[in-house]
């Protein structure tokens, strides 16, 4: 039996409790009204998984499943006992009850109505366990999918969620910013907030307010507020969108504008926290504030602005949160921020060091560690990188007494990866932040394969992890070559191609491994419940995309370095366009239109690029990397 996170104390006893086909879930009178919503989740599973008929009652009589509060246990702490006479769940508070119920749901998913007698006690080592999802730089998910994400978070005992917003919220007075997008609206946020609360999740607002304001600072109305003077003059670029567009902090209109956005967005959430982001302010002091930066220092400029924003939040009864990358250069200034401000200390390398966590701890900074699911700029997430990164960061959180973990899922370069590919990393984060450590990569994947995907062979995620490692010319490489390498600048071409020229030599080997992974993933369907088999399809689709882009990488290197092409470029272009059609259909199953067209622009550019190479094609001997 697999349980995620693994419980601290679990004793399996002799015997079983056989759930009757008709029974009751009894809530003790001391429980709050929230307990009824949690009990409904359990009843829905009993009905959905088993077809049994269960009612929910309140009282002190003996039910089939009995739920009660025992405050002595402490926050989020629970006990679960299964004996031959029934099931008993005690929670130290409402969330403790919820987590006991979620554990019972995991057991029912595997054991059905025949539950082994057991005694379990569990509690988290980190009080704040969150997931941060980018809904602005490419994908704006459907509300239905966001609710499913909340369900998954709750199932694995996470208690916070943030949605990253730059321009993808419908601020009524900022239509020029979101007019070509499909933004979330106030009703979406309020409905999701209520849905999250019912599942023990705090939905925390996250709004870009300093750097990363590409669309706001490219509008005709507000481009004068950009630190750099040429805002809005360059054509769109995925790379430049990430690198520029910091607000002019010396212009009082900037603060008034951002304050207006915060004031409009903040009331939609029940949370008492607000993330102002304030990360990667690359251009600060390089344009309109250059003289001030030289005289006073960039650190002073940065702190001046974030202090004002944090002060505004405190005035409105909110706890400020902000990313810690910029302030890491002057951590001693953190004590100038309002008391209680949370520093979100991010680091995404698979071999991430403890330096930033140690530095902030040494300066008395309240912090969450923030690892990532390693999906950005990838067709398929790098699962092993994610596992290593999350495991390390949660270990540092324990060592330096951080207050929480916020696991991140960014959407750089259009959020090309299907959101479902981030679920394994999400679950790694849930388990690591609950226990402070993880089982081995292989064992963790076996458990997730079985519990989340219904794969009784336990092999699905280890195969998917191998698949994600087979890119030679990935989406990030494709974007860089289109936007930088394909230009006439010889030094830029060399810079871009140097990274991939050795890797493309392994294309035949990599693409054969992709074919092997596809065969093995398809074979997993034999071991999966019929309701779960459809979750294999996105992996198979993306595997084909990886092969195509690997082939394109080989063509790019061959054409640029050797002045010849040994592939049928027309065929490659047609295969790419047909693949993109299927990719679009998958996109619409979980996402609004949002910025799909920007991904299409990259795909179509490559299709045209391939056809333009016809003159270099050696027609007598095609070499096809399949």
C-alpha cells in the first residue's frame, strides 16, 4: 500500500474492516462546518469508487466512519485508526481532519472496501506547503483545470496555491494590456478561492509589480513608465520579454498605478497574504534611473520601491511576500521591510546549494524555500532534476528552519509543456515538504505511478523521466535559434550552436530511445485502470514532438555549419505542422486560447525555414533521424 506523503507512524495490524454497502460518516458535534465539506469528499469517493451508499450525520453515535477533533494533537496533526468495528479519524484542527480523510481516500483507492486494520499518526514538518503556477506567460488554464489542480494539491496535503499574473487578469481599466489574451476575471478568482477554501487551500494573490511587466509597459498608455526609453519599439521576443520591462520607480505615477492594481486585485482573495513578486529587475538603474543608481546604488532604489509596496499591503492588513533573488545581494537590508514579510527564496538547479537559504537565515529573514518542477522551456519536464532540486531545497528548509516551501511551475517561452507533466514534481514537493525528505527517485516514482496514475506495474514515471532526458534540440534551443542564432551576427550564431552541436551527434541514439519509451509507455496501459489510460496520450504526443525538434536541430547544424542538408525538408515541415495540429487539440483540453498563437509562430517559422533550405538538400541520400 502506497501513501503519499509517507506517514510518520504506521502500524498494520491483523485483520480487516469490511466497509458495509450502506453506512454513515459521523461528524462529532465539536467539529466546525468545514468538516462537512471534507466528509463530502470522502462520501463522493465511496460512491464513485465503490458504488456504496453513505450518508453524513452529526452526533456522538457510532458511525461507520467517525470524524472528531482532538485539539491536543496540534495543527494539521491527525490520527487514523481502522479496527474491525469501524474507522476513526481525529484531527488537531480542521486541516488535520482533512488530511486524515485524504489518507483514507488514498487507502480506498488501493484497497477498495477491504481496509487493513491499522493505526496511523501523522503531521507535517513544514507548516506552509504551496504550489506556484504561472498563468500568464503562455497558458491561461481553464477554471475547470485550476479546480482539478486544487483537488490534487489537497489530496497530497498541500495548503497553499498561487497563480502568477502579469497581464492575464481582466483589470477593467487596462484593456490595452489584455485585449489579445483570454484573461481570468474577478468571478473566476472568487470562485476558485472559495473552491480552494473548501479543500484546505489558501489561494494567495501573486501579481508582478516591479520587473516582468512586458505587456503593461508596452501599452501606448503606460510605456512612458518603463525604466528603458524604447519600450514598445521592438517586435515581440520570448527572450526579451523575460529580460526587460522594469518599471520606473522614480516616477510617482508608477507607484500609483501599481497600487491601483493591487487594490483592485487584493479583495478577491480571502488570504491575508499578497506576493508582489519584485524579482529579476534586470533593467533597474540602467535607463531613467541611471544617475540615481550611480549616486545611491541599485540596492537603495530597489528597497525604496519594495518598502513602499510592502507598506501599502500592511496598511491594508496583508502580509507581504516577494521573491528573494534581488535582495540576496544585500540581505542585510531585509530588516527594513515590515515585520512578517516573507522572502520567497528560489533556486532551481538539480545541484542547488544551500547558500541562499543559509544567508537569509543568518540575517533573520522569514523565508520559504522555492524549488521547481523543471518544466519551463521543455516539451516534457525533467523529472529527475525536479526530484533532486526539491529534495535539496526541502532539506535546506529543515536545516535552516524555513517556514515553508513554495514549489514553482513557470511558463517561460510560452508554457509549451502540458500542465499535467508538472504533477509528478508537484507530488515530490508535497511529500518533501510534509516529511523534510524523500524516498529514492525510483521508489518515489513507483509510488506516484501506482497512486496517482493507477499503474499497477509502477513503471510509468520512471519511463516518463527517461523520455524527458532525450532532447537534443529542445524548445528552449528552438526559441533561441529563431530569435538570436538565425540572425546574421556570426558571434551570436556560434554562441547558440555551441550548446547543441555536440548533442545533435546523438540524435539517432536519442530518437531510438524515444521510440523505446513510447513503446513502454503504451505498454503501461495494460496495467492501468480504464479511466486512467488517457493520461498516457500527452506523453506519446510530446514524444513525437521531441523527435521532430531533434531532427530539426540536426538540420539547423548541418545547414549552418556545412552548407548542406541530407533530410527531406518538405517532409519534415509537413510532419511538424501536422504534429502542431494535434498539439493544439491537447492545449484546448486544459487551457484557454491565451498565447497559443505565439507557439504557433515558432512552429510555422521552422516549417518555413525548412522549406527555404530546399536548395541545400542533397536529394540522392536523405538521412532521417527517426
